[in-house]
C-alpha cells in the first residue's frame, strides 16, 4: 500500500467516525407522568423562597451551622469522592474514542554456537558461528473507527452518570441542611422546655410555701401539703429527660458537622424564640423536576441507560479498526537506523453468530430503561406527596397552636378562680392543683407545637427542593492520608 493512499484512506475513515447512530435517543425532558395543574392544599400565592432556604429563619447561628456541615460532613465528602470516580470514568471514555499511540522497542542479540559430535554434525547456530546484533523502534497508532456511534454512546452514558452523581451531591446537601436545621430546632425545643420546667418548679415551690404556711396556721391539711409536694416532684422528675434529649440533639449536630460528640459546635440561642418565616410559594407541580436534585438525578440515570441501549445496538454491527506503525531498525548494534518500514492495517470484525449474546444484552438494557423509567415516576409521585404532606402539616400545627393559646388563656382564668375559692375556704385544694397541672401541661405542649410548626416549614422547604447549593466547593483535603505501604 502506498503511503499517500493509506493516509487518504485514514482521513476518510476518520471523517466517517461517529457518522451513524442506529438508536434514536428518547426524550425524558418532561415529567414522566401527568402532573396536576395546582396543589390540592396550597393556601395562596405565598412568598418567594430564598436561594438558601435556611436563611429565611433569620438566624446567623443556624446559617453558620449549615455552612459548617456543608464543608465538613462526611456523607457529603463521600459524595464528592463519588463525583471524582464518575469524572474519571468519563475521562476514560473520552480517551477511548481517540487514537492511541504506543512505542515498541527491542534489541536483538543472536550468537551461533558450534557443537561437534561424533558424526560431525552441527547442533545449534550456523556452521560459520556468526553473531548478529540489531535493534528497532516502532511508533504505533491504533484507532477504532466509531462508524455506528458505539463509543460515543458509551461516553455519553458515563457523562450522564456523572451528571446524576453531581445531582446526588446536591440532594445530599439539601437533606443535610434540613437535618442540621431539625437537630438545631430539637436542641432549642429542649432548652425552651428546660426554661419552662424551671419556671414551673419555681411556681410550684412558691405554691408549696403558701400551702405549708396555711397548714401551720391551721388553714390547710396535711393532704394539701403532700399533694403540692408531689406536684413539684413530678415536674422535677422531667429534668433528666429534657437534659438527655438536649444532649442527643447536640451529639447529632456534632456528627452532622463532621465532629465528635465531645466537640459539638456551640449553640448560644436559649430557646425557640423564632419568628416563623412567611409561607413560601409551592410553585407549579411540574417545577419539581427543575427544583429537586433527586428527580434530576433519576432523569440523568434514565438517559444514561438509554445510551447504554444505543451502545448495545451498535455492538451488533461490524467493527472497523485502523492500525498504523512505522518501524525504524538497525541490523547491527550501535549502528544508525538503516531501515524504515511503514505498516498499515485496516481490520473489519463482524459478528456472525453469537448464540443470541448481543440480542439478549439489548433486551437486558431495555428492561433496565423500563425499570428506571418506573423508578423515575415513583420518585416524582413521592415528591408530589411530600409537598402535599408538608402543606397539610403547615395548616395543622398553626390551627393547633391557636387553639392551645386560647386554652391556655382559659386555664389562667380557671387557676385564678380556683385559687380565690380555695383562699376563701369554699373549695378544696385539689381544684387548685388540677388547674395548675393543666396550665403547666399546656405550657409544655405549646413549646412542642411551636417546634412542630417550625419543623413542618423545614420539611416544606426540603420537599420543594431548590436549595441553591450549586456553588458548593469541593473540600481541599480529599486525599488519602498516611504513607503509602
């Protein structure tokens, strides 16, 4: 083959590479199911959500905690490492569609050894006993001409898997921000409960002193004193549970921020003295596909599986490989190159009979696409349910909180009346005790309801997605520590 003809042929084949595609990629742009036009339980337009929703609570301490967790959380660091792995796979596939160049080199030394036996014959080498030396260097170029788009489809699949892995990172960040906020709210709830308990213990102790004074003056009996002592003791007994719950919340915050429990981040806010942010607009149900990283990841994996089908379809077609080599050789050791050989090979490999291997692989990959499509639909349904659940959850605690506040006002009036009647000697102390316990129980319940309302807002933000985490920075220390073994 002449050199100009070979080069021309190679250029034509390179131009044809990737020129055909046997499988039309399917469109998964729209939501995978019919979505409703409106939310069933939305209460109006609502306000615009901030890019990073946790800033809506207006607390610098919370924002610092979330930012710290986004930098140091170990689940998020694992997600970054998975991105590095996916990126390496993409780079591998990018390299596979380009020509590969290698160099072969060898040095040769032959020595003829004369050996004489009784018959006079020679064993090994030539009778002349000549020695030969030589060496050669051969650059080689090999390239698979991607006529049917097989390599391109495989490369696109790995690229889409990288996209899905990036979306997984954003989803992990969204969940992490919600978990940090929930743990922070848990801690503030327990601190509020602790403050309420201390105030109730102080109130109960003062009430006990009054009853004991009345008992000393003969205006109360021993049962009244014992009942009030029991009431104070009942409140005091709740201290350990509140302290335990606060410690568990601090431990959880520490782990979420990538720290040991003994090194939990400091939280200075004393309690749930937070203002509930305005209700965010839930938008259109179809917006979830753009706002939720988990849905975007499911779609990217579905697209990647469709590219895998295209690769399997193209694998049934003939494969064309081009190999070019240019050999420089010398026939004597130490001499300059005195011989050059250009070698070009164009090989065609066509499957003829494979016992259904390639067809079954196409069937398997098509079934994988169907599986991921249904998983995509299921994930979207779950997302719709989570938003609706969060909208329902918003309404219940607000109504419950308003009812409890009215009930607490009535409990105050009841307690005042019971105390007045007891002081006037027209009612038993049990009425005072019952009214006091009712009021104090309502105070503790109000704290829990406020925590529930704030938690529902966190769950709504999380369900709507769109946490504004696209600017997450990869940690600088994602390296394996220690000396290599």
